[in-house]
């Protein structure tokens, strides 16, 4: 038998405890020795030193270290130091990123109560929650945090806020009664209280049934420890790129060196040339440029109200194909709002959402005057009088002090121009009968200016309606006959179909001098006044954001702990639930194997009443189907799934520390629409990374091929090693960095998400690199050959011309890299940073050619003006030849 099905005596017997005496100190000590303390255990942590050295196992990092060794052999100690600095910086960033991830469990541990009241040897004492054991008897009241999982044995108007575990926005009403039905999840365990949750109303007692890792919170901690952190698509692509580059560089370098030696060149000279080409072929600046591009994306995301905790997360969002989002507080405002009012056969719509007291009352599409709607005004007035909530204003922001349901009724009355101060000038509250979870009602006795007394009651519609003998209809009191009863029931069903939470309001006048002592007497023979229908409304901007994500090929899935009716209604309003898409409840997931979940997961748009384990399984199932999954949420129950997802997104305002620490991205404004902006930014960053990979590799291919072609043609070396290094480290670096700042192209959010298996060279990038690199190398060689043939005795001059041609060719080519199509597809001067970088590189090149001290270092000579026509002409061929062919195809 489960604890929820047991009577108090049965629980005492099962746990060998006493609700009157509690446990003895000796028994507590025995149980602590046997089962341990009531605290969340940590997984074994890797030492800081090992964690730091683990950052240098990455393949691209090893490539960089090889490049450092080569630069040292060449005597380029400044380059070697620069590369080591890049490697070290990347290692430090990775180290701190992983150390931060370890804070997730620490944040989770903080949610357990520091002190609890426990019954020991017939005395109530206060002890640290870690000392609590199974069988202890605890008491708690409003404002207390529950210290362990409890079976409630006494409850007085008890409500507990469990949103961190369940995702439900409303506090859960608790009872001490047996529950003989099967519970679908934590939200249905009405006679249990769970570690880390907060008592918002009433008081109670409970017997501890689980501590530490056996609690619901502990199970989440276990999921968080065992959840896998997924490698990002960007990391996979860079690793793939590194392997390709190192293999290509070694093969081409060996070929060039052997060919040069066979052609009669000096072995030492060819070795230096070969090593220089190896450095050129491996873009050692790539990780640094990627880091800078991601960092700049982070800065732009901050302006979009999002904080990125892990750099690759921005790019990962760009290829997300599914967004799994929590409902409460993410898609909705987490602010209960009255949207429908009904009284005496008439229905009014209420505009305005949230706690701002701004809105109108509509009869159809016509705004109504409250003075002409007596029953409506009375319904709102009584809703404010029988109410404990209050509204606090701080600048332009309104926050609620009290129960969300009462808050919704209070704000609705404020929209009508009513205030509590004004009402208290006309009415006096004589007596109050607080809300009780058994009665499901609250009542007050009020006295008006004339001295007349009334009972005003609000509560669950079915319960309150059963206590009414009359109804307010057309401003008059009428007996509650079958016709009126049918009207009220139809209205209740209609509001329920809209997923509205309903509160009924009733009243009755009291005879002069009549004193009501008990709530049973007060809450009978009532007159039914009307209904207030409320809901946690969707954020107004979310529907458009979901639509734009759908156009971008991204599916949005709602995953919530809330009831299925509410979830379906919100999902339909937001455009998530369309056509043949399914809605699945947690109890259905319990009956499915993981393989069966995989089969249906792509057809489901809404998962309702789900547990933390369910959320984790849903994310894994989508990943197994090949999706890149973004998981958003704010509660502790979301944290394992947030950590496992390809990108975890936490809410900045309502999010728990646990969710934030497990996430990669935090939304400062809790706005789902911000995710859309992040996706756009992520897509642009990846496209920018492709741009500078295209630019760097095409340039490097050109450098290798110009040397290779020269060897095949039995020509002298077109450039000396120091010139190759200058081109690779100086001329290539600045423009590549500027490409990382490029604005997105107009159609970036009209494209489908990239496949997670897409290679770096997909969508024709490999062909563009090879073809442009081939033309860059050929143009440089032709310029070298023309000048060398005219001046065979002045090799240094011919090499200078080849050097200038190669640099200028690359600087023209960089503008072509801004578009997937052609240099003419975008304004070439649209990126001011790129224009500045190109001008800087040109100035550096001119300095190397014309400044005498640098001429000696780089083996250059001054070039007369006439030869610049040859250099400019040959440099233009690679870009404009292929651009011309693109325009010709487009015109056809």
C-alpha cells in the first residue's frame, strides 16, 4: 500500500513513529547512521587540475600546439607566443565553463529548508533540516519551506506552492485525507508535501516519508548528475575541420617539398618552405576568430535581453529544429487574469492582461459603462471585499501580494475603478471565515452605511452553487428553479471549455441583530450572484514568435506540468496545436516504452501533466530522431532536461537558480519571443563562421598551390617563407575577424534549420574554397611568371610582385565571401568593419613593400606604379571571373 492511501495510524505503524510523541533522540541517531543525513549527495568531482588539463585534449588544440612548435623552429617566436596565448585562453574559458556547471547541484541543495520544527520526545524543537529522518513528525505554517517529503496528517487551509516541481502556477490545495485514486504525478499528490516547496497559506503537520536522495527533489538531483552534456554542432564541425586541415596540410606540404627537391632546389630551403606552407594551411587563428565571433554574438544577445552562459550555445540555437518550452511563465505571464464575467444571464469580456489595472468591460464588441451594469458592478465589488490580496506598484511594474486567484479578482475590480479604500468608506468587514481546503470557500460578513449586514462568499462554483437557494437575475432575486440551474451549469461548462478557472460569488442579507458564529450557518441559503473566469494568459508577443519559428522550420512543443485542458487551450491560442498534432498526458507516457515514445514524439505538440523524468525522456527521444533540441523552463523540474538538451534556456525573472545554472542561455525578460531573436543571431553567427572559414581556407589553398604550381613548372620559389607567414598571420587575420561582424542576410529566417550532421563544407562551400583557391594561386603564379620572365636576374622583385598579388587577390576575394551567391548580391561596403580591416591590411602590405627596414626583413623591393596595373588586373580575376559567370546564369 502506498503512503497516500494509508490512514494516519497505518503510517505510524509502517514507520514506527508516533504523531503525538515523535521519535526519540536515540532512534533518530540510529536512523541517521543507517540511512545518512537528509541532504542531496554530490557526484564525485574531478580535481580542478585534471579538469584544466582536459581542456587541451581537443583535436584543434593539438593542431595549434603543432603549429606553435613549427613557428618556433622557424624562429618566429612572436607567432609561437601568440598561438600559445590563444590555446591557454581557450583552456581557461573551458575550465571555468565546466566549473560553473557544477553549481547546479549547489543551487538545488539551497532549496532544502535550513531549519524545521520537529517533534522529538514529545517536545517541539527547531533543528537543521539535514538532521531530519524518516518517521520524524514536522509542523509547518505559511512562509515555511518544507524540509523533506511528508505525508500530511493535519491540514488547516493548507496551500503549498509547488511550481518549481510541477510547473503549475497555482498553489496546490492540500489535505490530510486518504487518496484512493492513482496519482498521475506530483501535482495530484494532494496529501503529500515535498522538500523545497513553500507553504503559502494555512498550516499543517506531516510524517517524513523520504529524505535526501529519496525525495522528489533528490530524484531530480540524480537526473541532473547523470544527465549528459551534449557536444554542440559547432564543436563537432570544428573537430571535423581540424582533422581535414591537418591531413590536407601534411599531404600537400610533403608533395611540394618532394617536388621542389626533385626539381633541384636546396633541401633546407624547401624544408623551410614546406614548414611555412604547413603553418599557412592550418589556420591557427580560427579558434580565436570563432571565439571572438561568438563573443560578439553574446554582446548582441545582451541587447536582445538574453545572457549567454556558454559561448557555443548561440550558434547551437541557430540550428535548433525543435523548441521544447514550459508553459507557465514562459509562454504565459504567470499572472492570473480575469477575462470573463457572468451574472444574471449576461456575459462580459475583460480586456488587459497581467496585474496592471488597465482594461475595459465589453458586451460583445461594445465597451460598457459600469454605472449601467448594476449586477456587474456588484459582482466586482463583492469580489474585492471578500479578498485578502493586494497590489504593490513599483514604478511602472505591479506585483501581487497574496493568492493569484484573489489577485485576479482584485485587479478586475481595480479595472472598474473600484478601490479598497473607497469601499471601506461604505462597507465595514465585521467577521471573516478564512478559506478552507475542505469547504473550498471564504466568507466575510460586511456592514453597509445603512447598518445592514450581509454575508459575501466566494469559492469553487460547484460547492457554492449547491448552497444557494436563489439567484440574482436581471437585477432581481429569483428562486433558483431548474431553468436557472441549467443556465448556470451551461455557463460553467462554457467557461471550462475555454480552460478558465472559475470562482463563484454569492451573498445573503442578514436579519437585524442576527449574529453568525459559524461558517456553516453563514454559507447556506445563499443568493448566487455570478462567476469570474480567469486564466494565466499567453504573452501577447509569443504567438508571432511561434509563427516565425514555424516559418523557419522550427517546431515548438509545449511541455508542462499543468492540466491538459489548460495546456490545450493555451497551445491552440498560440498556434502550437494545429491539424493532426497530438496531445499526450503524463499517465500515457508512463505506459510507453522509450522506443514507443520515439515513434510518436515528432507528432506531439503538447505534453501535459508531465514529471521531470518525462521531460528528460522527451528531449532524449527528439535528439534520437535527429533533432537539435532547445529546452526552456524556469523550475527545478525543468533542470535535468535543460542540461541534457542541445541548448538549455532558463528564465531570468522567475527561473530558479538550479534552472539557470543548468542552462546555456538565460532570458532576462522571461520572453519566449527573445528565443526567436537568439535563433536569428545563432544562424547569422554560423553563417559568419562559414564566411571566414571560406576566406581563410581559399587563401591558404591559394598559397599552397602557387608554390606547388611553381615546383611543377620548374620555377623558383614565388615567395619566401617569411612572406607566407606574413600573409597568413597578418593579412588574413583582420578581414577574417571583420567577417565575424557581418549583418545577417535578409533570408536567414526563411531557411530550414541545418541538419546536425551537415559538414563544414556543405552547400557548395568546399567547391568555392577549391575553385577560388585555385584561381588565387594561378593568378599569383602568372603575375610572378610575367615579371620573372622579363627580369630573370631580379628574383626578389618577382617575389615581391607575387606577394603583392596574393595579398590583393585575397583582399578583393573577402568581399565575395560576404554572400553565398555573389559579390554583387550585397552592398560590398555594407560591413564598415570589413572595409576598415581591408584598408589596414593594404597599409601593412604597402609598408612591407616600401618601408626600407621592413624590406630587409621580408625580402621585398619597391614596385613601380606601372606594375600595379598588372597586380590589380591579376588580383581581380578570381573574384570577378566567377561573379560574372553567376550573373550570366542568373540572367538566363
